[in-house]
C-alpha cells in the first residue's frame, strides 16, 4: 500500500469513527488492483467504552490484514451510536442506503433488535451482532443474523473460581478480620446487559456452592466505566473503610476505577482484593504489580477473528462455515480464561 493511500486509509478511519464519513468511495476508486469490493459497516454502541475501543482497534486491523489475503477490496466504516438506539438505527439506514454488504452491530439496547433485523432482511443485508446479545426471539426473525460473544455464566463462574483458588491458598489475607465470612462489594455493568446480570449471579453462586459465607456490603451499577467505578468505590470506602475484603467487578474498567479510589483514600494496594473481567492491558499490569488479585479474559482477539470470518463470508454471499465455537443457532461463544 502506497504512503498516500495509507494516509487516506487512516484519516478515513478517524473521520468515520467520529463523523461516519463516506471516504470509502475515494478509497475504492484509487485501488486499481482489486476489481471487487466488500463493504462492511461496523456499528458501535459507545466508543467511550474501554473494551469496545479495544475491539474497534482490533477489528480495523483485522479487516486490513484480511484484505491482504483476498483478491477483493474490503471497505470498513465505523460509526459510534454514543449510547443512543435512535442514532444507531439511523446509522443502519445510512449504511443500507449506501449499499453496504454486511453490518456488524454492537447493539445499544439488546432488547430492541427486531427493527434492525427487519431492516436487514428487507434490504438483504446480513447482520453480525456482537458483544451485546439480542434476545433469541429477535435473532430467530431472519436466518442471516449471527451473534459473536461469550458465555456470561462461564465468565462469572471463573471469577468465582479465581477467588476460591486464592482463598484456599491464603485464607488470612482475604478474610482479614478472621470471622469466617467474606465482606464483599460488587460493581455491576449496566442494568439489562447479559454480561452484568449473569456474571454477578454465577460468580456469587460459585462461592456459595463452595460453602463460602458471604456478607454483601454494597452493590452498584457503574455502567462499565472507570469514572463511575471510582465514584461508587469512594462511597463504599467512606461507609466501610477497609473492612471491605473483596471487590468483584463485572469488568476491568470499573475495577481500575476502584483502584483509583483506593489510591486516593490511602488504602494500600492488595489489602482489599480486586477481581475484574476482560483482561485489559492495564488490569494485567495491575495484577503483576499486586494491585489486583486477577481477572478473566474476555477474548477480544478470538471474537474479532470470528466476526471478520463471518462478515467476509456473508459479504461474499456465502454461508459461514468452520467458524470456531459456532453452534447451529449462528451463535459463537468464545471461552474465557483466568488471568492471575
Ligand atoms: C465487557 C465490558 C464492556 C461491555 C460493553 C462486556 O462484555 O466485559 O467491558 O463494557 O461488554 O457492552
């Protein structure tokens, strides 16, 4: 790829992330070597979300890598719904009007997929949902819908298992007051998100099934964000101080926010144990530095690989086959892994 085309490509991505511009037409006409093109629209629920910003970067890199292996051009355009389903619906209309071949959708409101599926079906534009799982009745409306995500139950369970492994090794450092009961707080993502409700439930269930006695000091929704995670933890530190023995967090961003609160309140790192989920780079560093007990990998690389494979195959008007972990309902659930 020539330098000028690379610059067009990069500025195109940057412009499209904020403005959803139509740069792809310029791109298309400057590429003489590839005679056909697949156009992919990627719709993000909110680009400010840490995990989603990582997925976006990986999707962009992944589609570019894939293009090198194919004898056609792959045009990818990203749009940010900034948390608004209404805005996302209009972005979908735009992509469909511009003859996009396939849409990858991180839906804002996972209970509201019917309209998107119907739009796709009317225009015969297949849809690969990811990260935020539509309800199954909506998925069943049309056979050209797919979902790529994880098994939320497994994610929460592995958080619980991580706790149990550490607890068996060193009870005293977790149950610091020695009362045989674990005083905990829990940061939840977003009401209604499958990864919030189910992760919380299965994490606590794993502990209870192992006979651990629990005392909940606090639970709060921090909408997946570091800022709100910090705010909630600050409130708990005011109320309970370091009598909190462990913080479970539905994701790493909120866990990192809780660490920020501890730092500001002079609570030594490692005293209150912290378990997150996602495997974000900063969380892995925090684990290595002893600030967090561990996290669970929400494997963005594997999810991105499946999204790209499915999208390209649908873009070629083929039926996706041989996709890792895909079941007969067009659902891919990438496995989690404990990191500590
Ligand atoms: C991730 C969170 C992210 C959320 C967004 C979850 O699967 O673990 O970090 O904020 O998806 O939908």
